[in-house]
C-alpha cells in the first residue's frame, strides 16, 4: 500500500508521519495540497500542524483546499483516511467525520502525554489492541476539545464509532484525565464507515522505540 500524506501550508507532522509509516513497512509519500492525489494512493493521512496558521478556526481553511474534494471522493470509494490532530480538525470541517474540535477548556495549548482507552477494537485503526486496553500517546493542541450535540453523540456511541477516550493509567475515564474538556472524553471517532477516522492524539509520535515508545503503531497499522 502507498499512503499519501497531504501537506498543507503550516503542516509540521507530515514528515514524521511518513517516517512512522515506513517504520512499519508502509510506503508513504508527501503530496502538496494543491496537487492531485497520486493514482497509486491506497491510503491518505491528513497530518498534524497548523494549516493556514489556524486562521478563522483550526482546519477550516484547509478543508477547502483543492485536494480535499479528491480526498472525500476517495473516502467514499473505500480508501482508508486518517486525520491526526490538525488533520482531525480538517476532517471534521470537511464533514468526513461528525462533530468539531474547538478551544481547549483550559484556553491554553496542551502539550503532554495522555492515556487513552480503546473503546472499539473492531476497526482498522484499533484492531491491534484489545477493547479496554490503555495506551499512551502525546497530544499537542490548542483546539482539541471534541464537541457535538447530545443526540449525535448518543448515535455515535450506539453505533460504536468512538475509537478512544481519555482516561487515567488504569483506564478510568475521569474529569482529571480529560486534558481538554472533550465531551464524554472522546479522543477519536470514525466516519459513517470505519475506514475513515480522526483522532486528536499523535500515534506517529509513538511509533519508534528510540524516541519514546510504540503504542501508536497499532493505529498506523490500519494502513498495513
């Protein structure tokens, strides 16, 4: 599989993502957002960063970049798509997934390691984990608080579309373990089909043992 990692003006996790994917044996290439998707692209990552300087709101402008129409069409055709951090914000703004990511409850930029509880282990992004397993990933965001109407959140939960929730090291979902105030501690969700997903924590930053750990490899294995 070849994965297209989309570069927007302001992306800063694009090369990290390529390296992380290659470390698990997945071919990846950088694709500028004004260019076309490569014909051989069998997966797509919307990486982290600060696209367009987070002007208006994080992800809002990048969601209208020329390549996003192709990304939506590819997703509709079954191509795996993963949005990470700013890519999650872009994915929500582009209606690939429901809800929105908005200003942290603290109104501060949060850069720290967090624990996540796997809520559904039957998706491409979580199949390497056990349901209820706790993993550790870093976050780095100012607008990471997941918001959605109560009715839509109830539907997501009923349809098992929650990938991860913020928790403590023992797997308890508590207000203290929620770094940004996300509703119901949601850290990642899928689209209408589970081959499309977004998440605020960074799996690509925990894919190499030499730089901290490999808890994120399971997420990236959705492309393997």
